């Protein structure tokens, strides 16, 4: 069997979507190449029969080392109460595995942006994450996270540095 894209195959398996619903055009594949891409992902799902209720089974059957490593890093970061910025298809796939292993990790996740790749939208919806930005990105180099970081920093600084009404001397009746 030809090797399918780990990320979208895993997203389909975890979310219950068909390959045709999550496979995107990536760098612009069209026609027969795109149909073949969808067929390979669907074949991987049909042959391996991953159990969507068992994240380790899905990871073992259709995942790869990159996604396993990212999921592990996410779990480790969340165990130290760090915010996780989910950016793009691959990190969305890893987030699905991490959430499948530890559902409370979702409380630490923020979605940087919504990719134009349909698998990304499926992963974010399944995780219940609302993206901070929707800029039609599909680059895959962490660009969405880079663009979202100033927003996250501004939000944190506002919470940390903004005076309350009492501190600012603002009266309620004014």
C-alpha cells in the first residue's frame, strides 16, 4: 500500500470524516493527482481500520513519528500549564491525538488560524477550537502562529497590566 499523508489520514480517523472531506489540495494538486491523493488516504483508513475511540490505535495505524512527537510535546507542555498554539494541519492532527489521550488538554489549546485545508477545519471543529485569525493561509511553516503571537501577547499584557476600575479611580455612577 502506498503511504498516505499521516496528518489528514489521522484527522479523518479521529473525527470520523471521509478522506474526501479532509484531503486538501496542498500545494495546488488538481485532477487525477488530487483524486489519487484522496484514494490513498481512504485506502489507508479502509485497510488499517483505526479505532477513533483509541488515540494510540489511530496513531499506531495511520500516524507517524512527527505527529507522535508533537502530541507528546503538547502533553508535556500542558502538564506544565503552558498554552499550546495549534497551527496548521500537522499540529491539528497532533492535537487530536493529545486530546484523545488526555481530554483536559483542550483547556490549554488555542488555534492560531484557520487554514484553507479542509482537514484543519475538521480538526479544529472536533477539538472545539475557534481560530484567532482567518487569513486563507496554507503555507505550513507556522506562519499562523507567528501572526497570532502578538495578539496573544497583547491579551496577556492587557490582563496583567490594565488597571481595574477601583485602581483607576473610576466610579460606577459616573
